[in-house]
């Protein structure tokens, strides 16, 4: 069998479950997930290597209507991602309105073969799934797959469908490479995820995490990160009373970073 390889871009509204799917497929916390919207600012690539197959995934910022300048920029990023894909995964929450979803996806004007991924099937019954399938225009999609990214249901079927649509090509990346982005970047994203979990309101959106030191020592990896806020008053909020909040931020971050890096 000839080697197959290609780029698969995942599209969907915020909260559709894109990061969860990527994490489930790649078995590592490569993309950040959060109950809040738009935590994924960057285009994250993860690479799935199997015998004779390489799938390169990207998780784009969520599809949103551009109401603000920043949103417009994000939509541009979504569009440019659309152009270089071999396959587009269009992901919807099974509780979303199919009409609205179809309108959104049509507006992307994708050329690549499209797979509709109906996610969160653990939350709905079979009747709802049938109703969704029926409401989409026939022939809009190369395939429709129902999954639960959270419970890892039907992911094997999704992979099979992707592979069947992938072009024949030698691998794009060395096969031992999990991702294109440096570890530092993921460490910063893991810390950012904790900021989303721990702090309220606008705080997460006003902070940036910079990993300023990343040293692999004999028995541990030494990491130093700066948290940049926009206003002086936000410093106090990040620190918390007697430093309680930032200690918790450090604790939660270390837990995930240790399991991601596989060392202290
Ligand atoms: P993204 O914005 O598209 O990247 O969505 P996330 O992956 O961050 O997921 C948004 C929320 O939906 C998180 O709270 C996930 O745990 C949840 N979620 C994702 N997939 C599923 C699923 O299959 N079932 C259920 N019940 N929840 C899910
Ligand atoms: Mg995400």
C-alpha cells in the first residue's frame, strides 16, 4: 500500500469540541480545552503517525461572526487555514441548530472534501442524530460521522474515513515528531488554560503567558514563566490574597506540565 499523508483542518464554533477531539486523537494535551470560548488563539498542529499514514491536524480559532476587529483577524486565520487543507473536518455540537451550522460552513467556501463530525453524541438520543442527518443537504459532505470526543466514541471510524480521503503522499514530517511547535509553547498554553479555569471575567483575556526559561536538567525540567497583565490592578487579582491564587495556578500548572513532559 502506498503511503498516505495530508493536512486536516478542524472547523467549528467555539465549544464544538475541537480541542477535545485533537487531544483524544493525539493522546496528549496538545490543545487547550476550557468551558469558556475562544481559548485557542494559535493555530496548533498535532501529527498523528500510523503505519503508512501521517495525518497533520490543525485546530483553528473558533468560527465566529466578525463583530470586532479582532474577530475579523481570527476569521482571516480560519480562511487561510481553509486553503491549505486536504480534508476539512466540520465539527458541530449535536445540540446546535443544523440550519445555522450549515450556513456557517457554507460561508467558508471550502474546496477540500468535507467530513461532517457530529460531536457530543453522549448528550443526545438517536432520534436527534437522525434529524440532524436529514436536515443537511445531500451531497454537502463526503461523509458524516457521529462521535463523542469526550468519551472517545467512534474515533476509530473517524480516522478510517479521514484515511480513505487522504491523498497518496510521502510523510511531511519525521515520523517521531508529535508536533511542529516547541514544547515551550504548549507549556505556556497549559498555564493559560489554568488562568481560564481559575480567574473570572476579563482576566484571562487580558493576560499573556511567556515561558522565559526552559532548561532540561538531569532529574527535572526547570521552567520559568511570566504572566503579563494589562493593568496594575490585575496583578493583585492574579496573585490573590497572600499569594493564594498564584500558588494554586502554579500547582495546577505543574500537575499538567509534569504529565505532559513526563518528568518533574
Ligand atoms: P473547542 O472550543 O471547539 O475547542 O471545544 P473544547 O474542546 O474546548 O470543548 C468545549 C467543551 O465541550 C468542554 O467543556 C468539553 O469538555 C466539552 N466537550 C467536548 N466534547 C464533548 C463530548 O463529546 N461530549 C460532551 N458531553 N462534552 C464534550
Ligand atoms: Mg479549542
